[in-house]
């Protein structure tokens, strides 16, 4: 598939877009990256994702694949000759999908309250966020990665949140490492991979982005 045209419509701080960037890097797939202005979405984004009008969108030979987890599965299926991301065992594959779904349904909305809410709502968000992280830490157990010995689908689903951790800690006034040391150790292990290290933005850049967001919300 050397002549494939692959385009990724994304927004640089998006932990969802990071999933696709990491998956493409693991497979060593060349692609064109287009950073979207979400206040002024491109005609291509609106055309390729008319239902949700959201990033990320993976465009493969003119065909759009929307939703990040679906995109990671697609990348794994199409470019299957290198770096398998989903386990080959059906049960393990189902488990990987379960945890990715759990992350999507629970983590983002809860984490957002830490920097977009105040008072009791913020405290409740922080409490729920830590509980979710502890569940995810329990799922990791003593394994080096969510897929066992190999970096894969579950790790890709979660690792993009790591570059946001410091922002959560600053605005929530707590330490994630104190609450979930094994999870942070896992994240640092993932950061030793080129695909992850070159994809995740610097945590200070995320903090600057959150500060601007909070100013627009009238919180600063």
C-alpha cells in the first residue's frame, strides 16, 4: 500500500487525535497532518465528518474514518504487517475494546471538570477522576502494558491523557502520582517509545492552552 494517501484532520492538544498519530507512527505510515481550527472548521472536515463535525478524522484514499478508537482499529486492520495493536486472542481483544470504551465514556468528561468547573462541581470531578484512574490502574495490575508485555491498543487509548496530567494537578491541586503511582510509572514507560514521545505535546504547552481556555470561560 505504498501509494496510499493518508490525511489526518486533528487538533494538536486532542488526546483523541494523539491515538491515531501514535498508531500511525507505530506502523510507520506516512501521512499528511492538518491541524484544524475548531472555531472555524475546514470545509474538508465538515464534508468528511458531517454527522459529528469533530476531529480526529482519518482520511484513507479519500474515504473518512471517524472516531479515534475506530480509527486505531482501522489502522491495525489495514496495515497488519507491522506492530499489531490489538491482541490476536478474541477474549483479550474484547477486553482491550472494553477498556478503551470505558476510557471514552468516563475519563474525558470527568477530567474536564477539574479545569472548567469551580467549587463543589470541581471537587466532585476531581474525586471521580481519581476513582476512574484507580480503576484503570487496577486493570493494568503488574503488567508493563495494558496488552501485557507489548504496547498496544489499550495503551494507545489512554496515554494521550498523560500530557494533560500536570494541568489537572495544577487546577485540581492534587498529585496524580501520589494517588496512582503505578499508572504514572506505566505512562513514563510509554513515553520511552518514539511513537509516544514524538506525539504528545509538552505538558507546559497544554497548561498554556488550558489557561487560555479558562480565560475564555471567565475563570481567570
